[in-house]
C-alpha cells in the first residue's frame, strides 16, 4: 500500500506541474523543419507529394509544382539535398553547404544544439570511465559522423 501511495503522490505532483505549465509555449522557429507538425497538408499538396515520389531524384528540383502550403518548396529542396546530394549542381551544392553549416553552427531555436556543444558533450561522455564499451562505441561513431559533417560543409 505504501508503494501505491508514493506512486499516486508523485503522479499527482506531476499532473499539477504539467497543468501549471499549460500556458507555456515552446519557441516555434520560422523554419519548415520545425513546423512539420504545426498543421496538416492539404489533399492537393499530398497529391503533389506523390508526383515528387514518382519523379527520379535528379528531376525533382526541376518540377514546377505549385504547392498550397508555403513550407513545401523549401521542404522539397531540403529533401533532395539531404537524400540525393549527388544530383545537385554546383550552385545548389554551394547553397546546401552554406545552409548546412549555418544549421550546424547556429541552429534555430535552442542554441544548445549547435555542433560544438554536441561535440563537447560527446568528448565528456567518452572520457567517463564508468560508461560501458557499447555506449562508447556509439559515441565514437557519432563523433566520426560529426567530423564527416564538418568536413562536408567545410568547417574544419
């Protein structure tokens, strides 16, 4: 019975804390990556997404689609850049690298997520002697990925 009382008391405190913060709003940067769930896409835009999916990657940026949702053109460009960088011409590649380096160094929203902060946190965790080897392997792989990202956008 004591355990039930502890759980109930903690649950009640949690509910009260959540309710006290109901009016708080999170920062929603004016950026399609952060607005993906802010509203649903229209049926019309969904049909255009089907056109995008059925189009070869090297042709996707050449589509002249008139989306209703203003987020979609930028989302399409980022989709191609992230998933098919080999199809980008020199101009789009330069724009993509500029965008990616800015995103890594100065992400919208909470600046605690910039690549330098994340890199420091990885190094701190790797230096932790109590961390088991499998977790260190994951962190080492993540560190390698970050190094490759920095190299790709010209940050090192």
